[in-house]
C-alpha cells in the first residue's frame, strides 16, 4: 500500500467514534454523505412485505426495467449503522453493472432491535421473495443470488444456513464480501464478551485492527450493541464460525481484503465451507481495506470486486449483462 495512503488511513483511524452512545449520529452522517444520485438512471420499485408481527420494506433497483434475474442485497454497517437509504447508490451501481435486479432489504437494526431480529428479517424476506419471485419480479427462484457486504455478508450467510436448517427454500448462490465471521470461535476457550481481544486467534486482527478505519474498538462496540446477552455470542446464527456443519450451502463467492482485520476469519470461513463440500471461490483484494464496496465502482480496487462478481455470475447471462465494463454514459459515476 502507498505510504501516503497508509499514513492518512492511520490518522483517520485514530478518530474512534463512541458508537455505543453515538450510533444515531453516525447513521445520520452516513445518510448525509451517501445521497442517492438519480443520474445513475436505475428504475426503482418499493414493496412492503408483511408478516403477522412486522412489515419490512424492500427496494428493487433495475437497470432498464426489463425482465432480469434477481440479487437480494443486505447492507453492511455492523448490524447497527449503514442503513437502507445510505446504500441506494451501491445497489444502483450493482444493478447497472450486472444487469440483475437488485432488491435491498430494510432489515431491523440494533440496538433498537438486537439479535436475532435482523437475521430473522433477512431470512423471512428471502423466503417470501423465493416463493413469489415469478409473480412479483418475473424471475426464477433458481436464478436468485444472495449478496451482502460486511455485516450484510454475515446476514446473507445466515439466511442460507437457516434455510438449510429449517428446510426452507434454498438460494442457489451467495456472494459474501468481507463478512464478519467470528463469534465464540471453536477452540478459542472462555471469553468475556467478544473474541476481538488479546486472545483473538486470527493474526489480521492484530495486523490491521488499529490503522485501517475499521478498528478493534469499533468491532467490539458493534457486537456489544448487536448482542442481546452473553449467550448470543455462541449462537450458531450470530456468527458463521459458531457453526460446526457447513454442508448443503449454496455456491459461494467470498471476497476478503488484505488490510482488513476481518481478513483471516473470512478466509477461515472459506475453508470451512470448502471442507463442508461447498463449491466456493475465495479471493483477496491486494491493498484493499474494509468498506471498499461502498466506493464508486470506477475506483480501481472496488472495480476488482465487481469483476469477481461478474465472473461469478452464470455464463449464460453474459450477453444480457453487456460484459462488465460501464456504459459510456455511466463513466462519470
């Protein structure tokens, strides 16, 4: 990584927001700095999916409004920040560059709604979409891909695990972009609240946990806001590596970042999936840091993530998606 960039990131990382007391302010800041630009030209359609005890809003982004396969997208933000509206641009970019319809899910956030509220929202919405995809979106269930970044990647993984465990409708593919995977890590031993401490088993936490924006302090704050109690940290639906059975999972693309404290636990998850018989491709973006998927897709390292996504898509869709290069009128984005 360029020395100037590394120095700038280290300086920015020293400003650690007190998330436990200022998470609402961080949400407002993210919405303010991530406004949706209609120049991206995506068609939008909102649908409220109703359940006996709650309603969940979804927003569908479509490049041209025509019939296309679906991606169900879960946003990042540590289960606490990074909300539905602040990810509009990410979903629009994803729809533009893949040709897929991208359905964003407004799952409930902690600490107002702690674990397992967000997980259950993502699973419930996915099951409804998989069951009604042809009626609602003229798309086949077998073509639907789950995708998320950071906490959203964790939720995508959990959605698949729960579908398997509850004999629900299974997605065929999933894309996990730098997921948070570590809970009460097997073999870790007794812990107080969370595994990001001096006893953390993964070296990337020590290498990258202070100077690359996502710090160990932030990781611990997010998890303390997310968990309902001590028992949650060991629950199989709280963190991917809390599971012992990784069989029967969808075909998976797992992306990690070189300078991400979550890098090694993501790679460990990839190994668990491979050992469980999953058809998985794991890639690491050199010089990448956590959160890069939120940047414009013309950013060089972010463009690499999009290329890996494109390569993961079924080959029969290549003609429909116009390859992976932005159209001329989108170059400004």
